[in-house]
């Protein structure tokens, strides 16, 4: 019975939201606005679930002694940031913004920047012209990489032109094919969910 | 510990970037048609027009995002446009506020009159669609907790009909959502994106779903050149990026030379 209620609700919301897209009637706009507000409220509950899950996982692991220093640091940050925001606000010059700009942002940028070292290492060890397709890929990558340096500015136009040709022809054709595929797939899946053929979102089974 | 090849690769990259950054070399970058298109688009907007600036990125991409955003914001303020910031990713919230505040200060712009910041709204699809119906209902208060109606800049700004363009600053696919869902209301979408995302958005730029795009540190450096401004970080970042790219190219060539020598010997 509870599954039927979910399926009926899904069908009703799917059809109503689909129909209101084509309507300029004020009621359609009101329905749209109301549904969007509820959507955000439901999403906020998902955030609460994420917070609870984060706490539970880390507290359990700290008790077990797994990666204790790292997990305690994560929990300390998790508790500290909301407290700083609550008591001293989030304006310029606040401890919250100071922590964000001087601790969180540099740490995340550092971790992201480490990718450059792995790319350098991988390019030396793995990027080989083993076959014709691999050689074409390699040549394209070299051209694009070179075009994103200051060198094209001091050379003739052939390098930026060649890089632009790769971006605007083979690369874009592949991207468009992927996008069209994703679009058709999304449309099909949405229809299957609305009419109740696709039911895995209910937890599987018939 | 015995040093392996990868340790030398890592150390050389670190030394190279450190030396290049310390050298203070200034490079000239030619302006690409894409960057020129963005400059012309912003230039074509009437003075006083409201531009929604959406910070759809994480803190990790800040070194690349910051020069792009600063260059675009400088152009907006120079041209007397009125940017209204918001964030669809929580991490972009504080970054966006800070960037708008510091850049506005350069031009003596006043909060609430020349620019405003609405803050973060969860569930990006719902937020984009909801703003199409009513921005004030989506953001009843600004980032600092002031009521929407108390900001002079936002008087008469009810939905996308009152907005000249949406500028999405993104390191991921969020700009796509602006085009897909914001496009439903006919709002023009422009973007400042990380270099890795440029090819993702090329089809949208070619089809006209996106009006203009600035990509990566190179785009930021080009934009700084168009503005005739120095110190935005784009040219300096471009220097480090160029050195790293040339280093990677050298490694690829060396790796392939070693591979072919090895293959010939074993044949």
C-alpha cells in the first residue's frame, strides 16, 4: 500500500509539473513556486541527515581508535565553524571568515594542486604512442597543452588555430554526441519513473 | 630512502614553478575571440543593469577562479553595472562575498546601492527555477540578514525579467543548470569557468545557449589585458601554468623517447 501511495504521488507530481511548464496561468506559477519551496525544504532535511551521518561515522571511528587524530580534527572543524558563525557572525573580519579564508580554502587548494604532481608523473610514465589512436590523442594533447601557454603569443597563428580546430571540431562533435545521449537517457528514465515502470527508487523489487 | 624517478619528477616541478614565480617575468598573452566576446557582451549592457553573479564553485579551485572573477567584476564595476551575488555551492558563499566586497572597494562602490550579496541557497535546480518566479521569495534576506526589500538596488528586481544576465562562476557543471533551467525564463547566461571545464561548455557557446565564456587562467590573463589592469593574478598564474605545461610536454617527449629506445632494444 505504501508503495502505491509513493507511485501515485510520483505520477501526480510528474504530470502536474510537466503540464505547468506549458501554462502561463497564475495558478500554474503558484503551484510551481509552492513545489519549488517544498523541494528546498526536503533538501534541507537531506542536509540534516548528512550532518548526523558525518557525526555518527566519525565519533564511532574515534571510539574504535581508527585514524583518531584526523577524525578528531574533522569533528573539531565541524563544531568550530558553526559556533564561530553563530557567536561572531559571518561578516568581513569575523573569525568565521578568517578561518575559511586562511585554513579551509588554502587546505583545499593545496590538495587540489597536488594533482599537478601526479599529472606530471603520469605523463612521464603512462602517456605513450603505442598505437595510431594513442598517437593521435598524444599529438592533440600536446597541441592543446602548448596552446594554453604564453608560447602561441610569440609564434605564428598556426598553433592557436590548430588547437581551436581540435576544440571546435572533433572535441565538440564528441561532446555533442555525449550530451544528446545524456538528454535522451534522462528523458527516457524520467518517463519510466513517472509512469511507474522504473521503480528502483522505491528500493527495488516489484 | 632511495629516490625514485617520480620523486625527481615531483621535485623538478616544484623547483621549476618556484623559480618561475620568483623571477617576476611578465608575459604578453594575445586575446582570444572567446574572451573578446565576453568583454564585448559586458560592454554592451546598459549602465545600471543588474547582473546576477553566481558563485558555483568550491574552495579548491580558488587560485583559478579568483583571477577570473576579479577581472569580470572589475569590468562590471568600471561599466557601472550592478552585480548581485549568490552561491549555489556552500563553499562559494564566503569566497563570493569577499571577492565582491574587496573589488567593490577598489571602485568606491556602496553595498546595497551598487552591489548586493544574497548568499547561499541549497538545491540548485529548485533555486534557479524559484528565482525565475520570484527572487525575493527565494532570498527573503541577503547574506548579512537584511530584508530583501531594504536594499535599494533590489527594488524592482523581481525575477529574471529584471536581470540583464546571469554570470556563473563555476568549476563544475553548474553553468549547465543555469542554461537548462534559467534558459527556460530566457535569461542570458555567461560564464567564467576553470580551464578543465572549457571543452564541456564549448557546444553551448557554439549553439548560442551561452552568450560568452572566459576560461581558465589564460582567459583571466587575457581579460586583464583587455581591461589594461595588472595585479589580478591571471597573468601571474598563467606564468606558473605555462611553465608546468611545458614541463609536462617535456616529460611526455622524454617518456616516449625512452619507450621507443627500450622497444627497439627488445625487438
